[in-house]
C-alpha cells in the first residue's frame, strides 16, 4: 500500500473521530504541534528509524506530548505505533491538515512579493480571493518576501500559480527579443 493511501486513511479516521467527539479544533492544534516537532531533524529521523524500537519511540512521544495534547491524540499516536506505521506519522499529520482544510472549505494561498505588504493590502487581497470562483469559502494567506521579483507578486494555491511579477514579465520580454 502506498504512503499516500496509508496517510489518507489514518488521517481520515482521526478526523472522523475528532468530529464525532467534538474535539476537531483541539486535535488540529495537536497535529499542528506534532508537525512543528517533525521539523526537528532528530525527531523526524527517530520516527523513520527502523533501528529504534517501537517502545522507545512511544516513550519519546509520550515524554514530548504527554499532558500537552488531547487524550485522543495520544491514543492515536499509540495506535499508529502499535500498527508499526510510525514512520508515516509526518505524512499522516500533513494529510490530516489537508482534509481539515477541505472539510472547513479553506483555501491556502501563498503570496510572494518583492517587499513586505501591509495588513490593509492583505485584507483587500483576502476579500477579493474569497469572492473568486477559484477559491473556497475561506482563504488563509501565507506571505513571503523575495526581492528577486523586483516588483509585483506571485500567487500559489492548490496546483495553480499566477505570476504577476516584474521579473517574470522581463523574462517574457527577453524571450520575445530572442525570437
């Protein structure tokens, strides 16, 4: 079975159970903190390691997250460990977030600009995107700054990319002159 399929099934199970118990928002926070922890290279490698025993992995997870997350979340980690699927936990967490966004009809947009943008500008962009047929009901915007764009902006959401940067336009003009 593929990693994506395993991650999707486990994430769906956790999502359904969290909804059933009315703890979806708390579980999402727990999963977000787990995802943040997997950014630590040592923790990530520990989860993926076939050498470290399941008991040791369970002890480490309980030490890090015990008392800080919902009981359901800890029980879920224990279940995944018992099934020997702990190496898939980062993918399961990522898939959980994707399914949560689908459930809540949230579109994640990455906005890259040449300089930092103001809150008013972000609010305007967000309202325009929420009214667009290309996005779902709600929009979350992640911003980034890339001076190489020279000016303009780049939108990324889903599998779509809209590049309205000066650097992109200059590259197009350069191609035209090359012809």
